[in-house]
C-alpha cells in the first residue's frame, strides 16, 4: 500500500478557498484521507480526538495563528509528534525562525503551485 493511501492530513485555514485549493491538490496527488478546519481551536479539538500524520496550516488566522496552533500541538501528549507545515503569504525570517524553534517541519510561501506543495509534503513524510 502506498504512503498516499495511508496518510492522514488536516488542512487548517480560515479561508474556504485556500482550504479547497490545498485539498484539490492533495486529491490530485492521490491523498484522499483529508480533513479540514476553519480555525485553530476547532483543529486542536479534532486533532486531540483523532490525531493525523500531518497538519498543513495557514499562518494568518484570527484567534489563533498557525504558530500558536503548532505550539499547542507540540504541548499535547497525543499530538506532539504530528508533522506540521506552515503556509504563509509573508515568510519573513522571524516567522520561519520562530516556527523552527516550535518544531515546524517545513513551510511554504503563498502563492505556490501544486508541485511546490507536493515537494514540501514529501520533504516531511516521504515520497507520495
């Protein structure tokens, strides 16, 4: 069984269009076990109940940004080992450095094309 058939991914973004673009790209790669959340708190709740292998999260979200979500995941016993990719429109050095300190596995700058997303995911989990 291929990795893409077993891989469970959660996409977290407050914009439904962005969630849709990412899930469409994942579907095109053959990754079909994908859940989504529109904000950090609901993502945390779902992940604590049923962890996934990888979280792909937007940085800029109201209430809880992507790095705050990452920090909460790393603090949780059930979620501390979850892979984490941050997607941001402003990949400034401070955000990336802070993400690395918190345990971010990879990041991707918006806008991106699907092949960039695939390479970013494969750098974390292995070949899809």
